């Protein structure tokens, strides 16, 4: 491959073969140290190192080695895209520095597959800017967040945070758009993210100092089964992911608060008698029907999965109940919008119920 002309976070080689975005079965560990070797490599060590087939350029002027994999890349590209590499490569190198195929070597402690993803993102960043109709998995987003943070690749970290903000939007209309409400067994979750991921995301957001994401993820945790919330979730590698004690307390207290607000702000107040819309076509008739709906909602038994999920959209249910009761079309639209407004107030003031802001004070 030849040294390409590059623009910010764009593909830098027309001849570069397509790369697959971040692997689904490999998640980077928390930032490990990066080192530049000062000792000469032995012939045996060099012989055991394999050149990466995709992320290596014929005219590369530096060798990045992770494990037994080498990447021949361009110092200028790394320095331009990564603040960490810029600082690392600006350090004076000793005369006895390690060489690989006559190139200076930088050894990294991350797994080769993670470095491959990092370099692919640096050289082919457009592949990692997902469209609105795409839904990258949490595994992918997590890897981009960790690598972008550790190596100070702003575009990579920003894209990961953008995806998380799309996962937990602040506007209730956007929240509804990303929710799955196909059955009473599903909570407020994005289709591509199982609800159990909220626990992992909460821990990562706390570690990465992302308070808004941390708060929203803890909200999701409040709908987890009690044993999962307390004991944690077993990951594919056998490790158990648990909330810290402070966050566990916030969720346990949050469950109580959400239970109260779901009833007091939504069930009890949705069909207030003085809330008939001015555009109602039959105000006297609708007032009587609204009174009956109000009584039904105040005495109805809550569905278990909705107890701690007041942000869950119920448009279809509200429309069905209003239609069955005989409300006019204008009133039906009004109460659907009113329900959205009440939920927006809860979303806006979510920290009042979860108290997650204290974790960052």
C-alpha cells in the first residue's frame, strides 16, 4: 500500500481493502500502558512476529507491534489523528532502539485485534460513523469508546458517545423512537441493546466520566430483575459485572421513587377532569367519559414490568382505552400528547429520582 492523502477521519487509501467494523467478540480492556522498546530485538523475536495483512503499508515508516503482530503504518497519520501517538512519537529515541524491517518500533500492550480496530478507525474513519438507521452493538460502541479515550482519538470517542446518546436520548419523542414496546415483557430498551447491558453501560459510563449516560443507564437498571441488580450479570468470559455499592443503593432507592412517580404523575394525573382540550367537539360528553377513565386508571393494577419504567410509551394503550370509552378524536390526541409531556418531565428531572448526580459531585 502507498502512503495516502488523508482528510480528517476519512479513508486514506483508495486501494485499501474493506475492513469490518469493531469485532463483536473482542472488547478492549481498560487502558493499558504504551511503551517504546529500548532494547534490540533478537532474530528469534523478529521471526515470530507476523505482519498484519491489512493494516500494513509498503511505505510505512514506523512499526506498531502488539503481541506477535506488526503494523507498518505512517508516523504522520498517527500523530495527526491521535494526541497520545503525537506525544509518544515526539519523544527522542535512543540509538539502540528496537527495529522491525529496519523501522523503529512502538510496542503496545493491547491485543492485536484491538490495535487493528484502532488503526482501521484512524485510516478509515468513515466506516465507524454509523448512519441513523444503523444500530451498532454495545460491544462495538464499548470498544470504540475505550480505544478512542485511551489513544485520544477524539473522532472515535465522540462517535461512541453519540451512539450512547442515541441509546439514551433526552427528548421523550426520541426516547419513544428507540424503544421497543411489542409486549408486556419488554422494558424501555433499544432494540439492539438487551436490557441487561444497562448494568455494564452504567459501570463504563461511571469510569469514563459520562454522567448523563450513567444516569440513564441506572434508570434502565431499575427495571432489571432483582437478583441481577443485586448479584450482577455474568458475562461471556465468565466474569461477573456488578454495580458498585453506591450505584446499587441509587437503583434500590430509585425503584421506590420511580414506582411512586409512575403512579402519582402518570396513572393518577393523566385524566384530570380540568384537562379537556379546547378543541374537544363534545366537551360535556367527553367530560363524563374522562371521569370514568380517570377512575379506571387510578384503580387499575400495574403491570409488573412497568412498575419502574414510567418513561415507557403507552400511546397505543391510551388510544385504545379512549376509543373504547368513546372520546372524540381531538381528546384522544390530546391525552396521548399529555402523556408524552408528563413523561418528558420525568426524563428531564431523572436525577431527582435516581440521585446519580452525586456520583460525580
